[in-house]
C-alpha cells in the first residue's frame, strides 16, 4: 500500500521541510505581511479601532471555517452553514421575548437540528455531503421564507437580544471585541477536542479510511452525525454573533461568508479529502482572508477587482501549499 | 535459448524524496529466457518493474531492448517497443465493458478471443462490464491482451498471486509458449516453487540493488532465501511446537454451524478451541472471504449460526463481534490502515470506537498500551508520523498490533503474510504461535500451503463453500492441494 | 500444440440483456417516466396548455439543461466543476455587452466567439487542476470568484442587450417552444453523442471510473481530464448565450452564479450520474433539469404558498437524493 510521493525539487530542502511541517508559520507570516501592507495604506488599521474591526469580522468567519474544517476532516463539506446561521439568528430574535438564555438556547438547538439532518443524510443514507448540504441549504431557505411570509412563525417583533449585541458587537478591552471571547472559548474546545479526545481521533480516522474504522468497531454514521451536529452548532453561534454585531436580522446577512469559510479551511491546510489538517491553520486562514478583504477595500478596488484578487490569492496560496507539502490529489 | 541479451538494465535508480527505493539495479534477460525477479518487500522489485514498464520515471540508469535504449513514458508506449506488462491489478476500467476497454488500448477483440481460446479460457463475454467479471478472469483477459501484441518481453508482475491453480497453470503454459517462440518473460513472484519450476534464470534484489543472478534450479529455495535475506539462514524447520494442551472438554471458543453467506459460502461448520491454531485452505473464491467477513461481523449470514464461548452471535456491525472478543486481520492492508495517521492512532483506533470512549484521552495509559504493542511486534517506528510511509511488513504488523493493544480472545487472520518479506513472515508465525499458547483461539486462512505445517495444529479445507476435509497439520502440501481442488472428497481424517 | 489444461474455475453466468439494460439505463428511464407524469399533471392543471406553456418550459429549462451537461461531463470524468455557474454568468455578461444594438449576424459571431472563449478558459482551468495537483473543488471554487469578478468588470451591473431577432431564433417567441427545444436536442445529438462514442469519450469515462487503470491502459489522463473541462466550457458558454437570448441582458450577480451552480449539481445527481465518476450519461441530467423546472410551476399552480413551494423544492431534492443513496447502498450490498 504505497502512495507515490512526488519527488520534491532538490533545492532548499530544509526550508521546504519546515514549511511543509509548519504551515501555521507561513500563514502567520502572510497575515503579518498583508496587515502591514494594508496598514501602510490605511494607518487607522494600526489603531485599536482598526485591529478591532478586523477581529470583529474575522471571528464569525473563523467559526464558519471551524465547521468547514471539521467537515473536511471527515472527507465532507457543509454548504448549509450560512443558512443555518441565518435561521438561528431569526429564531433568537423572534424568541427574545422569552428571555435571552431561552432564545439563544433555542437557536442553538435549531442549529444542532439542521446539523442532525445533514448528519443523518450523509451518515445513514450515504448521500454525498455536497448534495446533502446543498439540499439542506434550500430547505432552510424555504423555512425562512415560509416563516417570514405573512402569518408565518418568524413574523412578529424581531429584536436581537441585548446579550447578543454585547457579545456580538461589544468590546472586551481595547482592540479586542467581545466576540473574540466567544470564539476563543470555542477554539480552545475545538483545538483540544480534535487532538485529545476520542471523538477527535475518530473524526480524523473516518476521513482517512472509513473501512478501517468500521472493521475496528467504529460506527461511522455515529461519527458523521456528531460531526455535522457540531458544525451546525458552530454555524448557529456564528449567526448569533453576526446578528449581534449588526443589531438586526436579515435574510442574506450571512451569505457572503460561505465561500470564504471553505477558502479559509483550504488555505489553512486541511485537506478537502479528509484525514489530515486541523483548526490552527484555519484560524490563520480566516485572519488572512479578512485582512485581504480589508486590503482590497482600502485599495479602493471595486467589487469586481476584489473578487478577482480574492480568487487569485486563494488559488495561489492553495497551490503553494500543495507544492510545498508535495501532497498532490492525483 | 540464445545468450544474447534481450533486455539489459544498468544502474537503474529511483528515489521518492528522501526515500531511496532503488539504489542501482542491473538486470539482464536473454532472448528466449524465462527470468524471475525476486526479492523481499522493500527490496526494490516493484519500483524496478514500474520503471521498466513506464509506470514511473527512473532517476538514473539505462535500459536497452536488443541494444536500443528505451525511455517509456507510459505502459502503452511499451507495446510499441515490444514490452507488454500484466500487473496484479488488471489495467481494465471497471465501469466499462470489455469491448470498450479493448477499444481504449486499440486491441482487436477478435484477436483477444483467439488468445483466450488458445489458453483454454471460456466464458468471458465481450459486452460484459468489467466490474461484473471476477478478478482471476480479468487477469487472464489482461494476459490475453498483452499476448495479442506479440511482445518480445512479457512482464508478469505477481499475477499468480491469489490465482486458482488451474488458471495459474495456464499462465505457465503461456510463459512456455512465449519462450519457445524466442520471446522472453520477466516473472515476478513471491512463490518460490513456481520460480524454481518455470524459470531459467533469476535475479535477486536486496536493499535496492541486485545481489545475485543464478539458475534457480541450482540451489533452489535455500539459495534464493539466502540471497534475499543476506545472511546465513538456518534451514527451515517445521516449528517444534510442544503439543498444545487442547483438552477436549473445553468449551470451544468459536462454533460455526451451517453458515451460509454471500454467493459463495454455502454450508460451513467448524469449531476452534482456545489455544489452537486452525488453518483454512482453499483455492481462490471458494467462500473464504465471505466466511471471514461474517465471522468478523462485517456481513450478515443467510443461514446458520455462530456461537462465541457458547453464546450465539448475531452481528450487524463488526463492533458486535469485537465486543465478543473477535479480532480480524485482513489481507488487504488498505482495508485496515489509516494511511495519513500516525502509528499510535492506528493502534489505538478500536479503543476509541464506542461513543463512551469519545471523551478525553489519557495520554499515559495510551502510551503504555501502544508502546507495548510496538515493542512486542518490533515495529519500525522511524516513519511514525504517517502509517503509509511504513513498509508492507510493518504495516501488517501494525494491523496485528492494533488488536494486541485492544485485546481479543479469538483471532481471525486472513492470509496474514500475503506479499510480505520472509523476515517479517517468520516474526508473524512466531507471534501467532505465542498468541495461541496464551489461550486465544486462532483461525487462519492462508494461500501458502507450507504455512499450515509451520503454524497450525490442523487444517480445514474449504471447497465450493463447504468444508470438505479436515487434515492434520503435517498432511503435506500435496494432500492439502488435492483436497482444495475437491478431489478425494471421502478422505476426511479427524485431527 | 498441447491441449490446454482443463479449466476448473468457472465464470459466473453473464448478466442478461434485461439486467444490463436496467443497470445502465434504469435510473434515466425512471426520470423520463417522472417527467412524463409531471407534464401530464401540468397539462391537467393549466386551462390552455399550449404553445405558451410549452415554451415557458423549454425556454425556461434551456439554461439549466445546458449547465447540467456542463457539470455532468466533468463529473463523469471523476471531477467536479464548481465554476460552471460563474462561467455561465461570464458568458452571459460578455455576450450581452457586445450584442447590444448588434445585427443578427453579428450576434451569431459574438455567440460563437463567446462559446469558444468559455471553452478555452474552462480548458485552462482543467489544465491548472492537472498541473498543480490541487483538488478540483479548490481550483474551480477559486476561479468561480474570479469569473464573477470579471463579469462584474465587463458589466458594472445588469445591462447590455441583444438583438430581438437573435433572441427569437434561440428561445422562440412567446408561444414557440420549438427553437429552444431544437437547440437543446441539436447540441445533445451533434456535440455530446459523437463525443461519447469516440475514443476520447470512452477515455473520459475511463478516467472517471479508475484513473490508475486508465493510465496503465495508455490513456493520457491529464489530457482526458482537460478535454472534459473544455467540453464543460462549451456547454456553460451555450448556457450563457441562452440566458442572454432569454433575458435580453446580462446580469453579473454572484447569487445567480451560485444558484446556477447548485442547480447544475442537483440536476446531475437527480439525473443518475454517480458523483464518483465513470457511470451515467447526460440524458438523465437533461431530463432532470426539466423536472426541476416543473416542480415550482406545478406547486404554485396547485395553490401552494410560494414560500412553501421553495421549501418543498428543497425537500424534494433531498428526498430524491436520499432515495438514490439508499438504492446505491442496496446495489452495493448485493
């Protein structure tokens, strides 16, 4: 059972070795570089307010990307995260009358339920995750539409609970927005969970070789359901934070996060084929992409140029990663 | 048999990054010669063959055919230069029909049919989907396709592995015909008896280069093995096993009655007692795959019963069998290994399977059990970070190590030494005997008949989905093979 | 010549003609039957089921059907093309930009140039996938951004135009269902079917079924994959032209590209093409495209709340896909 590894070019092998083993270092360097360049063009970025604005946007993206990372690790993907986030935000806002804790809990339950359905589709019915989550996305959109129509269950006063406004939009200290606290908590759980818990191990294992897992007694469908439920909850949290920071809910608030969430996980070095990678790289991927967005805005580039550059950079970084690590997909 | 060289390879080398697969290999095949290429796993055989046939590019070295240099970029180019290769995995597209497959390589279906008839193979329909044709016949089809091109050099890369004896005979017939008409054969195999019987010369590889070239009839197995292993090897002695005390009154660990599953397994009954190693012998495709899958809980039986330690077992998932102490080591390592994960994760996999074990991991406890398994099996941990970097032998040991760490009471081994070098094979034989001595029940299917005598206490023979004979371990290869063919049905001796 | 040794190992009985037909075409027949049933329902629903209704169906499905083919050919080769929607939008905007106030002849030339352009661009994308070794999901995703961006550059917002005669030629007048249907059939019969029968077409399936075996059989795998992307670009470009003709303008919107992409994937899966590659054809996805267009129409006419219709559409897609998954599971267990 040998996998052909392409021969790496003979020059600067030690440098490449370091790069291959520690993509986090490369990404940190890229992040700092982008930040500096942007800051030179717009010095306000170096102020507390500037840094805060970057972090404020990076956190929800990092949460969506966290979900993608975990889905990638099992060899899947989740295109319904932004819709889940939307629904969760709506639920919290329309239920805020019953108290913030209840509203938030209900929103999280909704996120978990969406993830549960995804997990059942992927794990039990063996539907390809791309399709299942696309379908789920449609269904969730439909649910929102139905709910928002006259007489629907999402009409009525939609007030974002103050707790969320604080958590989503408030500031902890100086340049650190409150949502970093939420994100930090989630990150610690994720980083430790993936590496130090049995579930984390099985997530990697299922993405690497589901047959081996089955023969070792792992019920793959259980792991997949757990995975997508976690992704759903993360998406719900992200949605809540977004509604908190904007102070309102809207049907397409979260849409712009979908493709970047995938990009962040890819740039961070988690293979879309499963079995390798992790959240640390994704965090930096999210930071890099957020600063990149800011850079493009600062450069006054129109939306068109922004999109083109965004795509080109994602492509370049992904290519660099493949070239350095030598892990081709063919 | 002329002495002019048809194929001359000099100094062929290939490295994958920092891993040197082939240091510098020389090989010469004369015209009209059947030449065997032998070597342990990791010696560089398969890399050499891939470089020769154009599957990969070599780093250094020259290869000439009848004096003219050869630079192949793909196996198809080889056809034009007179080299045709048949690999263990047939180069046939599963979802396409045979006809479309032949169209892809520009091979005339009529000519292929003729070749198949010449080999005495019947039953292959040209509009049948390749996925619906069993592997042994696909190999023969691939062979026929190669023969159509009338190659000067026919390369057979381990195609007799897992091939039923009657089809293997046809391969040898084709080989003989090839050399008789002036062509040559490069024959790669782990089966030394075949090499000795059918090949004129052989070259042995070790550590990435050629170390010996001689006629296999002179020196036979001993000399071959010596060259492969590189040091004086004690003559292979059937293990002196102390008669294991397998008392008759003990409750059998595993009792199977009237088991029927899949297409091929009809009606199997057997028992395995604690402390004994029961060997299973069968030709390819007699139902042994289904038997092991069912015992391991990976497949539901159609009829019959399985009892473990006296209590019935109905498993819908391997987890149920594992809970009853049954462990399966499959032949195909791609089924059992997590290629991108570390040795530790591979070994600890079953211990994390149940949701109850999904919580935080106690590093220290895991260290202990993992290290114990690694030590006991002498697994080479240099490539510890990713299991796919391990050699075949180490990978197999890793699979066994997983169960050593997890614990088991019944061990199912499916052709555990397939494609593994001699050194590791010996280690595995010793390990299996140790395991049985410590009280486990072992059921081992092997395609290498001599392993029965080396490792097992008795042998069951499976034919057409039923157990047709039970023979003592020292019954001899001929008796076993006869029984495996379904001959001498009435010769059933109790062990 | 010595008689060959007796053969003891036997081949299983060959699959019967009927079983083979069911294996290969079963799903497509199912979709065709479903489509026929749905057309029947629609016929019963609508008071005057005539040219207008049919035209709405054929012209309304033309884009999705072509996109389904664009996605299908890459999926058959074992990959996926997340940029088909964006390519369509790009073709749409480019052609609408140029076709404004142009004559019919000029429009035809522009259309041809656009399709050639998208084919080349898509081919380059495929080349990038093979040369870099990156997963195609990543490459096509990144280029999805780029293509939409380029479309935005060309047309700052919805704009452009086309020649009304050209429009009529492609999608027919308000009650003429024939042109759009004929174009679809023509593209299918004149582009896809010859390709599928050719050695290049078989190579596409081979690469999708078992890449390693394809290589060993002598196929230049990279070339086969790039060819699939080129063909994909042709179909996506045609879809863009169809949109230009149908809407009479260009719309450089990300949401359109994303929606088109999702629709193409849904049609491919509903059309019975295995996402793993190597199995299926393009007839299924084309028929599935019609099915997908009919679902909202039928639901709305049945009096469903439009929002409920959207919800039901999603549920139906998931339902069918789960059913497909179940059937695939059962097939594999045998």
